[in-house]
C-alpha cells in the first residue's frame, strides 16, 4: 500500500480471507490494472463513511471504476458468495454449523437474477384514474 491507511482498510488477515473470493479477470480481455484490495478498501470507505461516490478520496481507484465493480459484483452474485463464505468461516470459528439452521431468506435467493431483470425492464405507466 502506497498511502496512509484509512481506519476502514482491510487488515492483511481480512484480505487473505476475501482475496480468493474475488472473481479473476475475464479471459481474452485487457489485463486488470485495478488493485482489487484497494477497490474493496474503497467500497468499505464509502459504505462506512456514507459518502457519495464522487467524494471518494483520490488515493483510491477512480470512483467510476469502484462503482462498476460494485454493480458488476452485485449483479453476478459475487457479494452474496463473499457474504456466505465469510459467514460460514465465522460460524465455524464459533463452534457452530457452517450454515444456519434456518434457510436463507427468500430475498437472498436469486438476487442477481432479479436485479438483472429489474434494471432492464421498463417501469409501468401509472393510470391517471
């Protein structure tokens, strides 16, 4: 890291758990130039600080890049996979079964599918009655 750390930055131990869950670059495309750890640090800064995308400090990747990865990972289910994997690790460390005894909430099932469809569908017109 070439900058002064923010309180929201991942520790080395946290990054070791998340790094294997980050999707690899797509084959045939350009080489990935964005540092994925810095990208996740930027997202943590945004979420914890509650700041606008355009107010992201300049020592993070560009806000447009951070936004693109956030939405791509949200649509393709990466965030849900990261959440599920980390939850399983925490539960195992606590001496519990890796998955909760209750089923995953319905809102979490197929989240990527619903988001893809709702972003491409036209909103229905309201009747003026």
